[in-house]
């Protein structure tokens, strides 16, 4: 009951990160030093920052990857604490991470993978599983819009895929799983302009009132195609600057060093 | 040859004391010869080079007692001619009519005529397979086999022959010997499944003539107390194909030996296996010896073992390329997935090459489940156990893909998946 009450309170807040501190599990290396970030439903937030600022770590910690220890703070998805959940529970709750380096899994067919994932999430939410026929229809429709051909669907997950194909496959998963909160980690890395446009179109098609986006990127160019509502600059494990889309242009023009010098 | 030490003689005498020795008829000479060879080499002992990783005691003990209640018969969806052996004895009532277009089947115990085609094979391929490495338990099977099938394939067999083994007595000690002769251009698929007895020792001799095709798929399923030593001896002639696959699930002592002799040009010989085992009592050994004695032949060995909770897997695989066997293409891979730190995989890959224009590769690996792949699956909502099963099945997939018939491969894949479901955690 308290859960639904808190949900009501945060009705349009999708992701709420408070004072998040994270270190490496096996080393005394602190990576996040108090991240505060709120992403509203229907909005696209971008996080930019120099290499090593903690951007990718934030995405891994939110999705539940091993190897990190949260020493303080919280991260809630629609009012529910993410950090207490297993990765698969976070996914079923509506969180999705598009990987910077999508993983190759020899021996597991892409179709099997997608269907297993979709049905596992539906089952976890108490929904009915999608039949083989309906699933096929669904995949065909989503794949076509991302120019993913049947051959790619038949191959093992990401095995032998080009960089662009891997990223398109990530967006296809996102389209199928229909998450509430999408985190895109350096989705533009390794893509040429045409591939980036295809991926951006796929993301833009998923923008909706009920869905939040966190786009992590080093360069501004992806944000030409996926227009953010809010831009954050991350440095040394903290959000140090927040502004509108113009902030990304400033990064592009002046580089991180100048901007960060102004902050500190 | 030196006389056998007294202790080994005693051990051999104890092992064969209660065994049946039919010394008459067309098999008489081969059996007598085998008995005298056995007297020279004795039973395998722990210090023998080819038994370094597998203690032979469970296979050589004078008596045996084992649970036979968990045998698993496979391929029920496949339309096949079923031949049933109960505790190693042919069961006519439970078997189908042995007549089929394209092949003749005779029960070994019924093959009493003085002159028989199988005389050219029975014990002959086994004898050849004793060089350069002795395989005493194969010799024992030649001498003391009580039953088996003699299959002559004259054309294209219309459906597979499925040998179904059923174990009923917990002290049964079955010794079988099968001979298959494929005539020129003939084709057949031989299936085997079930647990034959408390202990099972067997030979399968296969003579594949020119342009013939032999497919063999078997399941050793589920019984954790299984004690079995099988041997395949094959002679593979010009432009013929020999393919054998074994899925081995559980079993306290399983040793499968395959000795393949490629004697004709442009022939193909593949052996593969998928093994899953859980616990300290699990021991599984694949021992393969492939000889290339002809030109432009291809051989493949693909073995995958999934081991957990202190299980042991062994692979001994050899490719011998004889002088003149040019353009040989030999491939060998043996891999284990160790699901914890207690399990072990012992591999001895060997290449011995006496021709200069050949392509041979071998690889052997042991590893754990890939954490990155596991996280990727979980991040998409796949629960941990299911994600692990998917990755284990993916690991086994390369071996299963060696089976040509997709329905047979799917049957075994489902059984392996079922095992994973039952052995979670």
C-alpha cells in the first residue's frame, strides 16, 4: 500500500537517483561520488562527460552488473528501489540498458534470445506469454523498421554482426521489450553517420509520454539526432552541470576542459 | 611376450570365471583367439598409460551391483525398427519384426551356421584396433559376448534400427558384440539408448564399404550408477561416410572408445559427444583413435562436457596420419564447461603425422560460464537459472550440430535441457 502511495507521489518521475556513491568491489577505487539525477517520464536526458567520469559505471550500477559496491544513496524506478533487485528484476520492472559493447553469445539464436527475454519479463509481471506466432509477427514488424533482415535474426546473438548491426539489435530489443526507462550507453560509438541515423530513428520512434531516456554519450553528434530535453555534464563521479540542449553545443565548441574549469 | 604377473592373472580369472564361452561355430576361432590375447595382456590396470585418468576397477571387478532403475530410452518420436535387449539378452517379444528393406538383421546368439558373412568382421576389426594401444575389455567382449546383432546393409535402409537396452537386474553383467557390414553404396542409421545392465561391456564393429554411409546416434541416459565401457571399431572405405554421436548423461563410470580406421581415399569420419555430469561419483571418458591411411580424407572429433560439483571428464583423442595419407583434413576439439571449482577435465589430445601435405588442428579448453554473457541475458529479463541453462546449451550446441538428423539432435537437446533443469544450483 505504501508502495502505491509512493508511486502516486512520483507519478511523472521515472528514475530518481539520490546521492549515489559507488566503488569497485575488489579495489578501493571510488567511481561515483554522490550522483543526483531525476528523469521524468516522457523526457530525454543526456549525460555527457570526459572519459573516466563515471558515465558507463552509472549505467552498469543501475542495471545491476557485478563488480560494484554501492556505499551510499539510492536509485528508484517509479518509486521502487532498483539497487535491491537482481538484474532480471530490474528489467521486468521496466529498466533497459543498451550496451556500449553488445555481447556475442555463440550457440544462442537471436530469435530464441528475444523470445526468452520477452516472455520471462511478461511472466515476471504476471502477464501472459506471447505465442510463437504472435512473437514472429511482432519481431518482423519491429525488425523491418530497423532494417534488420531475417538472416540476422537467425544467427546467434550478435555473432558476426557488424558494429552497426549490433547497435540496431540493441534498439530492436528495446522496441520489443518496451521498457519504461531506457539507458543508452555510448550508443553512437563505432557507428558511421548513416548507421547512427538509423539507430537514432529507432530511438526517436520509441519516445513517448510514459517513457524516460538517459542517453550517455561522449560526443554531441548523437544529440543532433536524438534531441535531449536536459543535458548533464558528469565529471569525477558527479553531475557538475545541468542545462538545456545548448549545453551539449557548448561542449562541442569549447571542449570539456573549458566547461569544467568554469565549474570548479 | 612376458607372462602375466600372478596378481593380474588372478584378477582376470576372477573376472571371467562366471562368463559364458561359446567356442563352437563360425565365431569359435575369433573367440578362442581373443581369449588367448586376453591371457597375454590381462585386464586394464590403473598404471596403464591409456587408463591414467580413468580407474578401471569398476569395469574390471569380478562382480557388480548397481542401480538399474533410471535407464532412459530416447528417440521415441522417431519411426525406427526397435530391437530390445533386457539385461543383455535379446527380447523377441518386445522387439519389432527384424525384417526391413535394405538390410538383414540376425541375432548373434541365433547365428549358428558354420559359414557366416560376419566371420570376416567379428573380432577382426577389434583385433586390428589393438595396435598400437591395447584395449583388453574389447578383447574380453569378443571372447565372451553372449548376444548382439549382426546387421548386413545391402541398400538404403528405409528407417533407423534402434537398439533399446533395458536393465532389470542390479547384478546383471551384460557383454554384447554387434557387427554391421555396409555394402557398397548402402546406408543405415543405428540408434542406441537405455541402460543395458548393472555393467555393460560392448563392441560395435562397423565395416563401411565404398560410398556407403553409416550414422550412429546414441544416448547413455540419466542413470547415475551406470558402469559402461563401449568400443566402436570401424573400417572406413573409399568415399564412404561414418558418423557417430553419443550423448552421455550421468553415470559413475562411462568409458566410450572409438577406433576409426580410414582406409579408402576421400572418406569422411566424424565422432562427437555431449556429456553432462554432476557430483564426485561422475566419471566420463571418451577415448578416440583415428588413423588416416588414405588420401583426401576428413576426420572430425568434437567433444563437449559440462561438469559440476566435483565431476570428472576425460578426453583422450589421437589423430594418426600415416605416410602417404596426403591432403588429410583432421580436426579435433575437446572442451569442458566447469560449473564450479571442484570439477575437473583431463584432456590428452595427440597428433602423429607422417605425411607432409596435411591439415590437422586440435584444441582443448576448460572454462567457466561467461559472466558478461550471463549479465547480458539477465539485463534483458532472463532469470539467472534460465540464463545459465541457455549458455550451457549453447556450449553443447556445437557438438549436437554434428548430428545430421535434426529430429534426433532435438530429442537429445531436450534431454540435456531437462537434465539442466533438474540439476539447477
